[in-house]
């Protein structure tokens, strides 16, 4: 069954162009190593909730945009194999150390798909 890695981050508007370049490289790397799909979405309708919300979850500041991303794989074993290759890929050298967002506020996880149509 399909496996999904999901991510939510807050990107400073001033660094959005840098982030887009980083995401384009990441897309190429993940797809080259076998990911089924790679999706990056910019928040358009993500209101601040009273108790919970995407902005609250990543402690978004007024000058940041929410990015919601996911990568799909055939299954968990495929994801683990792809990610091992991705982490060794030279194209990502330096990218992980110079991310244009605060990685400490990133929310991420791996998910087994329950329903897919």
C-alpha cells in the first residue's frame, strides 16, 4: 500500500525564492531515486485557529508562509530505500545545512495510506 512522507513548515516570505530553488532540487533528487510523486504547496487558506492550526503547529510568524508538502512511495520499504539514496546524493550537500527556513519548527512524519482513490 502507498506510503507518504508529509511535511509542514513556515518559510519566511523573504526566503521564498531560495526555498523554491531548494524544493526544485529536492523534487529532482527524490524523483531520480524512485519517489512516485513529490508535491510542494504554498498556503492560500490556512487561518490561525484558536487552539490548533497549521500556523500554530509550526509557530508561524506574520512574515512567513505555510508550506505543506508530501512525497509518495510504493510502500515503507521503498521509502526507506529511496531516502537512503537521497541522503547520499551529492546534489543535496550544503542544502540541508543552509535551509531557508527554521527546521526546528518543521513537522513531519511517515504515513501508511488507509484509503486511496
